[in-house]
């Protein structure tokens, strides 16, 4: 008798079109494993990422605003979940593999630093080897998770994670969908958070954006996704020329008026100081690193291990460790 995984793989031959990746055609894992009787290989990747410690830490990592006061600002976790839902919607509409798109979307930001892109820029300057969050995301799933064993994900999931920022010529269509949905998600929710933060009012959003894709967050996302689905044909994932021009304008506006806004960047000058101090401490004292990182110290050196540890910290944990190391505790004389 066939098992649920085999039944799903047969069903994928119908549901997943000629441009998608069927689970039975995966290039496989870094280390061969016996197949699960219930889940396809991409479904297993989804579960492995969802249950990973690095995934749970995303809820306490900044998206744009450092230390936002309020419960409704996006975090790295809520951003990841929004990207995942958009990617599944597009993948289903285009007859791609939803499970592969979901796995790559869930894992795409696992390597992000504390303090958002400010932390990424700081570590890139501090660490001689440079730092890119998408490379670190792959490193997390390949090496750092499960106490140094890695998650042993499928090749297609791993490449979708690695290429989610800049893309690659041999990307799967699912990886391309994740990359585009990541961009669609962040410019829209960052604008929404910016309005909530009082950086601008809804009426101050440029007319070209309001006219081209909508007044509200949900309208804008629906406009982009509807256009993307309607214009993606013959395996090419694309928007119409008009909507792409609107998206490019929107993207440029966010970088020129929001991401560089003094309010959004007000605390960034402190980030490099905090991370520099942590890096210098752990690079000089590798014995202070958790046991999980001893293997990295032995194989790749104390500096690499220090960066791996710091990049995995949440915002609050980074500040806590900084405080423990360099801020005197209060004391009293009895």
C-alpha cells in the first residue's frame, strides 16, 4: 500500500505544473536520509524550520524600528509569516510547489542580526570576513542549528534561502516568488508601520503609490499580487511594466524617505557600539561562548564563532549581554 507521502507526490504531478519543482524530483539533502512516510521532503523542511530555535528568536528581532513602543509594529517573525503567506498564495495560483515556497520563505531571514539592517551593516563593518544576512541564513540551517548539526534541508530550500535577496540565474520559480514576495511585503508593511509611528500621514503617501496600487496596506498588497499572478506566464515570474514601475517608485520612496528618516534611524549610532564591544569580547574570550559554538571555534576560528553567536542574538539579549559585561551592577553597603 502507498503511504501518505507517496500519495501526495502522485497528487503533485497534477497540482504542480511544468515550471514548479515536485518533491519527488528534489536534488536531495546535504546528507541522505530515509524518507518520511507521511510528509514530502519539502513539508519536512517546513516543519524543521518552524521548530528551530532561530525561528522562535525572530519574534524578538527588529524589522525597521529599533525598540518600538507598541504591540502592533512588525518584527522579523511577523515579516517572515507575511512573506510566507504571500508566497504560498502566488505559488498556488501559478501551479508551483507551495511547500517549497513556504519552506524557503520561513527560512529566509533566520540569519538576520539583532537590530535589523543596522545590525547587519554593523557586523559587516566589524567582521573582517564581511557579513550578509542571506549567507548567514544558509549557515544557520546548514551548520548552526540543532547544536551544530544543522537542519539538513533540501537543496531547493537552501538555495531559495540563500538567493532571497539578489537572486540567481538558476533559481527555481518558487525561489523567485519568495524573493519578490519578500520585497512586496516589506515595503508595504514598513510603510504601514511608518504611518503608525507618525513619520508621515496616509495623505502624505505619494499620489503615484496611492493611485497605482491603493490607499490601504491590504489594497496595495492585493494590487501587486494580482498583477504578478496575471502577468507571470511561460515560467517567467513578472509584473506588468506599469506595475513594476509603480513598485520601483514605491521601493525608492521607502529608501529615500523612510529608511533614512532620523526617527527610524535615531538609535542606530548605538548599535555598532554595542555589537563592536560584544564582538571584541567573544573573539578574545571564546571560552565565554556557549558550548554549541566550540566546534565553530575549532574549525573556523574564534572570530567566526563570535559573529555566529552575536548574529543569532535577539535585540534584548544583545543589550542584556552588553549590560552584563560593561555596565556596573548597583550595590549597597549593609
